[in-house]
C-alpha cells in the first residue's frame, strides 16, 4: 500500500537553519508543558504530562479518473451533495416516438409536455460520510500530493493505529460519490437524448409538412396550369366579343347620327339660302326705293319666319344628334363594363386559386410553426436543466483533487497528542503541524524578549502550518474525542502504545534540541535545565 | 437463415423497446456491453439490440416480451416474427402479406400491384397525393385502405391533409417476391419472346445489395460505438495482443488440439482486410486474405470453429469473434444462387461462411466458377436460360465439408473430379476424430454447458481488436484519420524458414510425386502475414514486420497440411522437431 507521510514541522522559506528532529522533540515538549495546568487558587492540584505521542491523521486519496477523491480516514468529516432528479425523460421520448407517424398526436404531445422540463422533478441531498468536500482542505491535499509525492513509501504493516476506514472502506465511500457522479452524467446523457429526439421529430414533422405544402402547391399549380389557358382563351373571346359589340354599337350610332346630321345640314343650307334671299330683298329695296317696298318687306318677313322655323328645327335635330351620341357612348360603356366584369371574373378564377393556395400553405406553415415554437421552448427548458446538471458535475469535480493516482493512497498528516493528568482527571491536547520561522529580525527578537513564558516564545517560533486545517480538522477531531468514547479509547490506546516520554531517542532529542533552541535564544538555560530535569532525566 | 433470423431479431428488438428497456434487458442477461454502462441513455440502440439478439434464441425472445412492456404502437411483420399491438408472435407475417396482396389483386385487379410497385420504387413509402399523380385516373385510396387492412402496408405518416403509406422494411422482400411472381406470370403469358429472362435475378441481387447495405451499417455502428466507448481499452489490449496470446486464450478455452482451428478462423478474420504484403525493396503482389477450409468427419467441431466462433451462437453461449458486418452466412444456399448473389459483391471483400460446402457440388459445372471465385477472378456463368456476369469476385470463404478419413489420408465426398483444384486454393485443415480430439470436444461442450467457460470479455476484446484493425487497414472513413494504414513486411528470414520447411518436407516424402502444390507455401505466408496484423499496435514502424511466432504457426500448418495431402507420408512432428530444434 502506498503511504504519503507528511512532516510535522516544516521550515519557513526564509529560515536557513534546518529545524531538526531534536528541535522538534524539544519544541513539542515545551509546547505540551506550556499547556499543562499549574496549581492555582482555583486549582489545588496541577497537571502532569503522562503521555506524549506523535500520531497521524489519515486521509485517503482514491482514484477518480484523472483526479482523486479525498476520504477522511477517521470518518469524522462528511459532505452533502444536492441531487436533482429528472422529469420522466423516457415517457417524453417514447411519446414523441409514438407521435412520429401522426402530426396531430405530435401536436398534442408537444402541448402536453410544455411544462415537463420546467424544473427538476425533485431535489434531495445525498450525505456522504467521510468525503472531504472542503475546498481549502482539498487544496492542502493537492499541495501535498504534488509537492511531496517523492516522499511516498511502501508501508506493508504498522500503519497508523488511528485508522477507522481501511482502503476498502475508503473505496466504498468513494463509490457513493461515484454513483452520484455517474447518475448525473447519465442524466446529462438522458437530457441530450431528449433534445436529440425532439430535434429529430421536429425535423421529421417539418419535413413532412413541407412535403405536404409542396404537394399542395403542386396540386394548385397543376390546377392553375390547366385553368390559365382556359381563362386566357375565354378572355380573348370576351375581348373579341366586346370589340365587335362596340363596333356594332358605334356603327348604329353613326348611322342614326348621320341621318340627323344630314337633316341638320339640309336645314342649315336652307338657312343660308333664306339669309341670302333676305339680303337680296334688302338690296332690291335699296335700289328701287319706295317702289315695291311693301311687297319686299312681306317677302323678307316670310323669309325671316321661315328662318326662325328652320333654326328651331336645326336645334331639335342637334338635340337629337346629341342624344344619339350620348346613347351611343352609353351603349359602348355598358358593353365595355359588362365585358370587363366578365374578363375580371375569368381572371379571378386563377387569382382565386392562387389565393387559396397561399392561404392553405400559410395555414400549414402556421400549423407547424405553433408546435415548433412550443418545441423550441421545451428545448430551452431541457437545455436549462442540462446546464444545471453540467454545473453539478463541475461542482462535483470541485470535490475532487486534480491529481491522478493509480490506486488509493494513504496520506498521513502528523500531530502530537499530550495526555495530562491531575488526580483522577485526564485530558488530551492535540498539536497540529507547524511551520518553523526564521530565527532573527529585530521585531522578532524584541517580541521574543518581551514574551515572558516559554510556551509563548515557542509559539513565536512555531506557527500553525494550516490555520483552517487546525480549525476544520483538528478542532473537530478534539470535539469528536469528547463525543465519541470509542474514538477516545482508540486515541488513548495509541497514545499509550507510543509514549515518547518513555522513549530514549526522544529524550536524547530533547537534550540536543533544547541546547539548539537555547543557542537560538528561544529558551533560557534555566528553562532548559527545568525541562531536562522533569522529562529527560 | 440463421443470420437472417438474427437480423430480424435485432430489428424487432429495436422497434419494440426503448433504449432504457434494452439496457435493462441487456443488464439482466449479464451482457458485458451493458455492464460497462451506467444507464440506458448511454447505449447505442443498434449495438444494444445486436448484443441482445446474438445472445438469445426464440425462447429468450419470448421471455423478454413477457417480462418487459413493449411499445404498443410498434409493428413488425417479418419472415420469422410478428409484433402487433404489443404482442409478439414467434411466426412471420409473410404468408398474411402474400394473402393480403392476393385479396387486393382479386378486388382491385392490377391496380393494386401498380400501387405496391410505385411504393417500392419510391423506396418503401409513398404519399396518397403522389400516388394519385403516379396512377393517373385511378383513385388509390380504396386500394391503400384494403392493403393496410390486410397488413401489406402501414400508415407511415398522417398530416392534416397528407397521408403516407409504407411497406415495412422487413416485409419488402416478400412484397417484391409477390410482385415479381405476378410479373413472371405476365411475362410467361406474353411469352416466350422474352425467352431466357433470368428468373429472379434482379431481385436476388437487389436483396443482396440491401443486405450489404445493412452489413455496412452494422460495421459502422459497431465502429462508432467502439470509438466512442472502448477505443482506449482496445488500443491498450492491442499493445499486449499477438498470435501467441490469441493462441493461449484459445488453448485455455478448448484445449491443445481443438484450439488450432479457431486460431485459423480468427486469424483469417484479420486477413480479411486483404492488406498488401511488401518486402524490403518493394511489393510482393501478395496480400493477407485467404480462404479457409475445415474438412473431416461429421461431429469433429468444424462448424463450431468457423460459424460459431465468427458469427457467435447464443444457444451455445458462444459470442461472436469475427469482424462485424463482414461475414455472409451461406447455410442452405445453392451454388447457383451463390454465383448469382456474388454479383452484388463485385468490388467488395466479404467472407462467405459455407457450412456444407459439399452441397455446392451437387450440380455439375460448379467447380469452374468456384475455382475462379477462389482465385478472385472474373466469373461468368452461362446456362441455357441465363447468363450471369461477368463480374470480379474479391471475397473469401470459410467452408466446411465432410470427407471420409482413413487411417492415413482421406477421400472427399464430393464427386467432381476437379474438386482438388478448389481445395488447392484454400488453406485446408483436416479434422480427424482421434480419441484425444473426441475427449477435448466432449469436455469443452460440457464446460460450455455448465458455464465454466466464460468467453464474454475475451471475445469482446478480440472482436473489438479485429474490427478496429480491419477498419484501419481498409481505410474505413471513421478511422482513417486517426490511425495510419500499414502494410505487412515479409523478411528474407521468413522465406528462409519456409524454404527449410520445404526441404524437410520433401526429404520426408519417399515418392517422386508430390501431392500438393506450391500454393500451400503461399497460403502459409499469407497466414503468417494475416497473423502479424495482430501486432499493429505493438509497432511504431510504418509497416508491420512479420511476427516470428506467427511464422512458427505458419510453418506448423505448412508441414501438417503437406503431411495430410501426402497421405501422411511423413510424420509432421518429426519435421517440426527438426526445424525448431
């Protein structure tokens, strides 16, 4: 099994002097000691450190394609994933397929499903125990996997005794995540399929409607094609007929008008003759004087009377001619109007067919456009659900770490646990991983100088390595210790099995480490002596 | 017939069930294809129905329809199956269709034939309006209504004023046949002026061309699915796969004697791509395709090694190993029909699986065209009634035939004296029912029966591999831009080994006459090159070098075959020992 073990203390980048194992032993002892409760007014008995152990917090990195999932090996953490169940895609696609052969059914199916994909059918939450979904913790794990991969080792036995989920359990837990993942992918496929089927069916019905339109147009075009020459022929005939009728009417008019005009002409000539005669009589009257004057006057009067009569007759004839003209024009106009109507009626036969064709094709177009608009709206709804599902996949991806592992790897993050005892009362204190800061700097030296206690000075030297890991993993772990008796028992057992206070190498480390810390000014000589007397003697 | 029934079963399943149902069915049957998927939305319907259809028989089909709710509205009227109103009948509808046509003819006369003909000419479906235009002066509606009532046609679309009918795809052959019969009666009446018209010729070819199209679609669907879901796995598999691993896979399944026939069958499938064989300085004029003949006494597992291994046999729990859509099963086919349908395959390379090759020779005069077929030559066949061809046949064969096997040698049951010429053009393998062979057959039958042999995954891997290699080497459009085509390169070392084998064989034959031709060597080389195609993914070169292991198998085959043809004038084991010491 592959195990990746992380160091408890790492050097700050600017720190030049390595923080040795001996320094680690000395520092943790100083820290543990500083956390010991001393006797006070409120507390008659002070605490003593009975045990100090280095344990490891286990995380599993389980492969998930090109990425991996992180499982809490102590089964303390958990994550919750929202799951939205799809509307009934199968019944939708099956309805569409059934409607494939009938436009009317298709229309009904589309209307029936306008709300189907408006939203997910239901929403629920899947709780996956032990799955780490906290982005910051995952970032730490990624950092560890990418930077410290070289430190992986093959651990055959003697794994951290603190391990509540073994490799198989971890893989099982990851499978719960995998199920959600796969189910979402499957939902995406289902939605894509629904879009495809709907698109195909839309296309099919559109194509059939277009064929129907084409056939309809063809049918009309054939009718129009047949009708057009007939109409043309009829119009030609009507125009010819009209022409001849007008011609005949004009001829009649001309004939009647001719007779009237002839009479009029005759009368006008008569008028002219009478005028001449009167002029003659008047001339004779002038030359002869009084002789024959009265006779000539009578003659003139007669002529004048006749002229009046002729003028009256001319006027009558003129009126008749005018009437004839008007009647003729009227007849021609009537003929023209009648024929125009007939021709128009013929023309309308084709136009009427063209209009019917236009109306019917528009109706068919509208017939397909309505369900198409509804179908497009359904597609938008499905696409919206699809987008949300894709977002879920992205979120789920965010719960994984972008590092490929071939098989499940155990990542161990070390921490120290100190057990304190005061009479019958015992308690545990956890010390998460740290970063050792550089030695110098005026401000630091000043701070160090004004820190009165050893613990506060060591805390200046060792900073928490990951604040949030302290808060979200180790603090939770400490809380869990109080809630979970069996975990407390396991930790106690581990602590007892691995008590550094009794290990000579640790004591040697404390001796050497305190000397180093003293050289660096983190601990005074008397403090060192006190520590050594108490723990390393 | 088996293949036709399988095709129908596939189509029926596709029509009757949604992909979600198919997924449930496939998962319940434990088919690996479905186990690799999470839900029905991920399956390809063509592939899914194919996988199911191969694994079930009629009883299984009936059970599926009893357990799963099929589409009430789906209709299927095939030769073997009928589906109406969600009810499956394990019998075809063709008789009903024939009767339907006859009834329509009785009522409407030749008009009904014209209607059907117009629908057929239009590819199977036609609208009322178009039919009205087609059949000037005839109102087709009463005819169509009658034909629909009698189950000959079905409404394929109904719009507001648009109505379209279709002849269901599976019913087309019987309608065609019926129409053709009518035409023939008419032409006979019109008579004898049209003497010599090839009866049914056009339909055989049309039908076969349809079948080829279907097979092309089957290969395309298989490849699409492979590329979408299994490509990485197949390439990974291909990197560790070769003739030796195939041989060990088959040996584990069937034992040290039986495995060799299946090895030949599968290797022949690799050779189907008919890849060019080159040498270091250029072309050899040879390619990897060859025909295979397994002969021997009945019950020696010949059909199992060819038909069942390649096409699969659900009853025997044997999945298919062959290239999808490239094998044409010819069970029950006469040689004359084969020669006729061969026209449809001109310019194409398929593998014809002929289970009873003896039957091809029941009629005299078949040897010559078949000999030409084996040589991939130009076939022309004339009778007093018809002339077939000429056309070039470029396909291969996997045939089985019975022979009488003696203590030494064998005699063919085919009476045609020229039959040996046919044999000479194939890679032949004699099956002798020895005690050892008998025990192996009995044991593997028993293991298959009790499910001790699970071929599923292995078969799927091999089938995927052979299909992908075939597609690459034939420059199939779906893969040609992803993988380069590579020829097979034969080395002088290979020729040297063959030469040594020849010398060893000849030295073992005491007679002056040799009873086999030099074609045997050619077959051995083609075999080695076909087997080397398995190494496609093992080499980064622009060509595939001949695999040494493949050469050993080729020499083994050469020596054993030469021994059989020489009536076992020498012991093949002795020669092989001498060669590989």
